[in-house]
């Protein structure tokens, strides 16, 4: 089975190479030339990745959302959302960042086997909670990557670097509009995740909600992104100010789940 994981990683790396921005090649011609092979390879990578992730996570009556499996699932959602929304086509540099991350994440379950299963009875509330949470994490991950791309582009513009060096990316205002759509959608899904987790904790996890570090960091992320959206509407926050808020909120979200699981499973061995 490790060969299939390696195949998925290789497919993602190949797509990364095809999408990597080339300042010497106009972006529209590069996209047109690479679209068909990248589309086919990416479809195969996403399909294989989905099958492997389901196989790693689902077992009879149990789910394994350990630190080894969770990044793989979130990375899969990141790639699917970036692809389905057309972001890989309009901003190939984003794909050049997230696809290598997905390649590494797809290998984690076979490089580090550390199962942490919990009982699961097929409850639709649990399914909805897990899917919504994964999509929210994926959207904020994409937004963070795009924010970093925008920060790099802004620095180039401040240094008066020629437009050809930006790889033919869309204007900064266009990137900003797309970015805040991602943030708004992710914020709505994160809200649903927190509400469903608090109201149906016993139904989903088999125990009442407790204010752990995971919950605290999740709420901090929610407050950060909510403040960003409010600041955008009331004060017109944009540019570097918005990027800082996005990266801060994403860091809180990372600590809420990946960081929390790392402490429990790696440092404390639970």
C-alpha cells in the first residue's frame, strides 16, 4: 500500500512542476499548455488520495482521526477546493505551494503509524461535523497561502519589480476580493463547527464539551477571523494588516487541532 501513497505524492509533485510560475513564459500560455495534463494527473492524484484516506480513517464502527491521518484529510480538501474553485488555474503559484504540502501529507499515514480510534456509529451529525470542520480548515489554509502570495507580490510592487517577475498574477485587488470570500466562507463553516461541537459533543465524541486547549484556540481563531471581517467592513482593512490577521487566525486554528494532537500523541503519548 505504501506504493500507492508514493504514487499520490509523485503525482502531486509532477503537478507542482507543471504549475510552477515561469517569469519567462506568459501566464495565459503556460496555463493553456499545462491545463490538460495537469487536470488529468490531478484528478488521478485526488481520487487515489481520497481512497487511501478513507481506508486509513474508517474501520468497522470506528474512526481514526489521529495526527497522522488528519493532515492528509485536510490536505485533500485543500487541493479539491483550490482546484474546484479555479484557484489553481488563476493563481498557479498557490498550487505550487499547496501541492507539495499535500504530497508530504499523503505520505504521513504510512511513515508514522499512530492509530487513535474512537467509536463511531454512522451518526449523520458526526459526519457533518467532521466534514464541515475539514472544509473550514482547508479554506483557511488556502487563504493563508494566498495571503502570503499577496504579501510577496506587495513587496515586489513596493520595490518596483517589473510585472513580468510576478508570473502574470491577477491584480492585487482581485486577489483581495477572492481572499475575503474564502475567509467569509471559512468563518461561516468554523461557526457551524463550533456550534455543532458544543451542542452535540456527547453525540459526536461520546462526552460533554469541556474547555480544553483545543476549544480555547478554536474560539480564539473564530474571534480573530470575525474581527478581521468586521474590520474589513467598518474600517476597510486590507493589505498587510489583513494578512497579519489571517496568519494569526490560521496559527490559532493550527494550534487548536494539529498542535493539540501533537502535544497529546507525541509529547504526552496518549
